């Protein structure tokens, strides 16, 4: 059956609030540089009041990825929960405006739409405080069979491993996708997520996932080792395909005993690393969905990551399709 979408994603539907800051601000706020921590709504409101002037944009890791797929000219859809409030309406409008299919019913009478307070230091590192709000209210009922069965790759966001109902949604999506001959991909999302849910993640990756995306810190955390090569080899043996990003060192792709080292695209200045992994996933997954060689898929990911770290915000500001064509990648 011909796929309706190249990539469909399930994730935390979050509005990102991004502002520049100095390291001293993080220290004063008691924040660990480069980390993501969960906060309550009142904490998010208080932090917002102390942040510098911010850029507000629809985000969430998997949401950013399907936005990148759309920028490449791919067909993408998104499943994620927002509240029936102003931010929820903004999120839905933003997704549809960039050509991403988004029809998840909004939450009524529960917590507000999620938001992530992201402080970016001069070296481009982002430190996130996230109020998950309505995003964790995603249930198996929100998993639309037509979208899952109609997508070449279904991409799952590791952050959603925290709520039990979302894990059940993942299980339903995996069953539907595999029943239709589709592929399940997952991103490990964050080393803190891995540390919280290591055993469950290992089991899910080994039994339900065809493709895994991770960064160096996450794959080391998954296998509790500081030896990158050993951790990468274990992940490669566990999955059909994996891509591990290593910042300026590019990425390592492993599949069926074969490997490819993909260099990073040069960047004039790193402004904000928010969304780098998300956009790498966009290019890589689109390439895989279209049957491109793995090294080319990795180059598409590196290209998208380079574009997004050159400006504030987690989504492309120019056409990734145009950039890829200029590089001769598509």
C-alpha cells in the first residue's frame, strides 16, 4: 500500500519559549547547564518572568522533526495533545500552516497546553525547564490507525516514556505500524529520560523498534558505560538501524553490520543548539523513508542540524528542500 506520509510522529506537543542568558543566570536559578528538567506550571510562570525577551514558537521534539520533514518537501503528520486554550490553538495553527497533518482532539477541562522555558547561553547550549501540561494526557485513543498505518516511518519521542498512558499509546502505534508493514523509530530524547526508564526503554527498543536515534550521551547512558564505541556496538546489534549524533564530530550510522561516519556540516556560528537533534532526525528519517543511501540520509540530517543551530528556534527558517537540492542530496 502506498504511504500517505513519509513520517508520522507521536510526541509532547509543547510551545517553546526561548531566550538568551548568561551562565550566571543559570547558576542563580539553580539550573544545570544543558539539562532538561520538569517543572510545575507555577514554576514555569515564575521563570518566564525572570527570563530575557523570548521567542515563542510551537515546538516539542517530535513536532520539530515533522516540521523539518515538511521543510524538506516530505509528507508528515503529528499526534500530540494540546489543551483547548490559546496556546493550543496557536500550536495547531502552526502545524497546519507548515503542511503537517494534525487532528488530535484537544484536551478539555484538564491542564493547560505544555510549554518549555529554554535559556540559551552564548556558546549555544540550551537549558530547558518544561511544564508538560496537557501533552502527557495523550492516550491510546489518540493514536489514529489511518495515520499510523499510512506512514512509511512512525517516529516516537522518548520524552513520552514518562506517562504510562503514553507508553500504551506507543505500544498501540507499534502494533498498528508493524501490522501494516511500516517501521517504528524512536529517539531516546535525553540522557535523564534514559536513566529514569533504562530497563523499559531497552525492552521497547529490542522488541518494538526498527530504527533508533540517539546522541552520544544518551547511548552511553543506555548501556551505562563511558566507552562510546562499546555502547554504539551494543545499540547496533540490538536494532536494524541506528544513527548516533556526536555534535561537531558528525554522526555514526549502523545497519546490518555495516557502518557509516557522516561529517557535520560546517556552521559559521553556533547560535542555539535547540532542535539540532530533532532536525537531524528529520533529514535522516526522510532519507530512509525515501530509500536513499544511509550516508545520504545522514548528510540530510547533518544539513538540517547545521541550519537550525545557526539561529534561535528549533525549526528551519529557510527551505531545507532548497538547501538539499543545492547540495545535490535530493
